[in-house]
């Protein structure tokens, strides 16, 4: 059995948004909605790697804290407990994928994502261990949900890392119409997600943005349960660790952290930035691209404007020297990256379609902008550079 699924407003307390008091309250709310007993939690991403992996890590730690024993977690690296170790996330590429690779033909990221998640789901479902409860992530859970119910699990739950998939498809299509640089995985995943919504007894969400998208599409509120997400504790203001901020230089550095993808609003950010002529502005993109279209777009922008830099790696050092973080996503259920920036003390500009907008507690923390509006984004960046907003 679990506690009430009614969401509770988190109190940021005297230490401000994402401070220690807020984190304690969030972790209490995490434990309150989780099942008690033996739990299997599965996700195709490696534990604590990327947004999905960090989401998985938070679930696993909250389950251990709530139950006093670690859950059985199945991720993209370790595979199913008791099975032979396998390389490359434990999944064999489909025959058609190997044939395309041999012919040097590109595989659309959407097709690759669909195939990977489907294979992970089928493999995990075939070897589900004995347990009482299953928690699996959307887009990769359909076979597991069915197998768990057939195997006598007491409860089955789905983690929706994004808003309702119909909304994801709509938002991705908006992005692709403006920037037809790459395909979207969302359309390939729609039927699978809709079937998962029907199968799962409970759907976990991390933000009101996600919850409201389900309510608008007729999912009963009693099937929805809030599992709030938190940035890793290492993301905190430098002063809190006894470290001085870097001396202010001649640049106003804007940082974006995450995958360099169309639906994340990266081309929109680049276009908005390039409208501004100020030499003291710098845009640092911390992440990597997953398609040829995005690679060409970003490389062309960097060649045309030396103020734009791509810097893969750990974002923390870049955030500590940043003046502003921008996350102009067309859809993001939560958004770990801007939440981590805010926790580090960096103000943020985010879109209306980003779940972490709910963590912006004051005008000093950040600003929420209309999704897809390059003009509004340019104006906000320029105003922040001049100290007209996000200052004080």
C-alpha cells in the first residue's frame, strides 16, 4: 500500500528555492508515494546517467529509503539480474539496423530510439524477477506491465518522464516545422505510450506541467501520483562550499546544457542569440548532437559566429562561470539542466513547456518565456545582459 497521491506544495523555506529545506521536503514526498515491499524498477538508461538515468537513480534511492531495502533495478548497463552480462546496454541491434549500418545508410534517431526501447522492454519482460511491485518508464514498459500482471505482481506503475505523449508529438511537430533538421522519436512512440497508459495502475509525474497534460486528455486524477525530482546535491552556489565565484570578466556568458536537439530549442536559442550584436555576449553549448542535421547546423553557427562555443563534458564548471542559463525547449517534462543551474545560483530563462518552470520562485531566479518565440528570447537575453532583469 502507498500513502496519499495528493500533491503537496513544497516549502522552499528560508534557504530559498532548491535549498536544503526544500530538498528535505521533496525527498519526503518522494517516499510517501512509493509502494512498500519488493519493488522492481526498470529503465533503459544507465543509472544516474543523463536525465532518465538520474530519474531512475532518484527512484531507486527513494525506494531504498522508504522500504529499508534496495529495490531490484534494471538499467541499460546491468540488464536483468541473474542474466549473463551483455555489452551495449545488453541489447542486440535488430537485423535491419545492422544491414543499414553495413551499407553506410543513416538510421533516424526516432527509429533507433523506438527499436532500443522496444528491445529493452521485451528482454526485461522475459526475465522479470519475482517481486510485489513494478515501476517502469514510459515508452519501454508495455511488455513488462503485461508480464507483471500475469506474474501476480500486486501493483504496476509507469513513470512518465514527459507530458502526455500526444502533447509531446504536437510540440515536437512545432519544432520540426520551424527547423526541419532531424526526425522526432515522439511519433514512433505514440501508440506504445497510449497502450502503457491503459495498462498501468498508477502514473508517476514530476511536475504540474506533466500532470495537467494527462488531466486534459481524460486520465483520472486518482491514477496520477507526484514524484518530485531534485538536482544532484553537488549543484549548489559556490559560496555554500567556501569557494569564491570567478572574477567577473568582460563576457556575459550564456550556457545551455543538454542534448543539442531541435525539440530542446537549441536552433531557436542559436538564432535568438545571433540577433544580438554585443561582442561581450558568449553562448556555450554543453552537450552533443545526435543527428547529422543538428551537427551541420551547430557547426555552421559556430563558424559564422565565434561567440558560440560547443563544450561537451561536466556542466558544473561552466555553470559556475555562467551569467545565465537558457532552456528554450519545445517540451520537457521536468528539465534537470535548468534546475541544476538554478540550484547553482545561475538565473534561468525557460519556456512555457518546461516542467521545472515551477521551481522559479522569484524574478531573480528566472523568467518563463513563450515557447518557440525567438524575439522574446532575444529581448530577454539582452535585458539580462544589461542588468534590467534577473538582477539584484
